């Protein structure tokens, strides 16, 4: 009975995280529009970070509760899953076009920051507050790069529905409450499930929690592919992976030093290798095709077997 209850807690937590993040993004975007903030800035900040809110909530909550293995496991696991599962599945639905800047700058930067995380964790066995500041400096530099790249583009301002002030406030508050409650349910359920099954929090964090917090990215990417907007999928995933390391690990480390267990060295190396695999798949053709998607899904199966 307790086992079933923990699964219910986990599922409820994931539902609240996904729906809460969705409502928060809608409310925050509506508020930004009312304040006259350009659509460009909204897209680069609020919406881009919106799909990473579940990872942020779970990671910070886990760190504060002393469940550090879920914190790092969630981020590293999500980054591996984002590329191998989400891009793998999306590539089976439609060929994904890749922007030249994504191949030249963003994917290599994602690989570099993954190695930075590995170095920070490996050298001291934890990500300290000072190292959290280093990650945040890199995050701000990345935001600056995104803003400059977007200004060079010719994106048109899109007309968006103007929400009432009451609805905006309601969406933001409901989103925050649901994200907070969802992260608590998810961490509690995942921790207790690991104990009930006699498996490590590392395994739970790298698999179940990583999948649950990656649901917004999965829904967004598959939806984009079905609507023939598949060209945005890779940029969104790469951006999310960068946010996960720089913003989430950086923010969590500023609140409390994050323990980096020795077992995560191999997992983080795999995350870097997965980034390199993505780069190899798209570097020449500027596309992610069905064959590459199949390779990615097979690679995740191998990784899952390794975890077992």
C-alpha cells in the first residue's frame, strides 16, 4: 500500500509541476506584455526557462532536504534524456532542421558547460557557492549571447492575447503554488520509492525524476514536430540543457553546496558524450534525421541497461 501511495505522490507531483509551469509561463508572459517588455525578451527569458522550472523546483527542493543525489541526478539525467529520448522521438516524427548558430555555438557551448560541471563536481566532490557564482556568470553571458543573436535576426513581433490583470495574478500565484507543491510531492515520492525498492536515489534521479521533469520539453518538442515547426525543437532542447546546468545547478549551489557523488562522474561524462553525438549527427547536414533518432533511442536503452 505504501509503495502504491509513493507512486501516486510521484505522479501527482509531476502533474502539478507540468501544469504549474505552464500556468506560470502564461501569467508571467502576460505580465511582461502589460509592462511593455518586448516579445523577444519574453521568449529568451520567461518562456525559455519555463520548461526548466520543474527541474529547478525539484533540484532546489531536493538539495534543501539533503537529497543531493536527486539534485545532480535530475539535471544530468534530464540532459541525457532530453537529447536521446526527446530529440530521438521527435526525429522519428519529422526531420529536424538545425540553425547554423546552434551547430556553431550553442551545441559546443552545451558540451563545454557539461565538462565544466564535471570538473567542478570532480575536483571537490561538491559544487560550492563560489562555483555557483561561476555558473551564474556563464549563465548571464549566455543570456547576453542569446539577446544579441536575436537582435540580429528578423523575428517579427507576434500579437498575443492580452490577459486581464486578475487572470495574470491568478495564473502566476497558482503556478508558483503548484510548482512548489509538485516539487515536494515528487521529491518525497521519489525518495521513498527508492527506499521501498531498495535502489539508490541516484538511479531514481537519473531515470524517473529526470523523465518527469522533462515532460514539458517532451510535450513542446513533439507538438512542434506535429505542427511542422520541428526546426525549433533542437534549439529549445539545447537551450534547456544549458539552462539546467548553469541556472539550476548554479542557483541551487548558491542556496546550499550541492554534493557531487563519485558515481555521477561517469553519468556526466555520458551527458557530454551525448552532446558530442548530437553535434556529429547534425554538423554536416544541419538536420537531425530519422536514422539519427533511432541511434539516439538505442543509445538511451544502452545507458538504461548500464544504470541497472
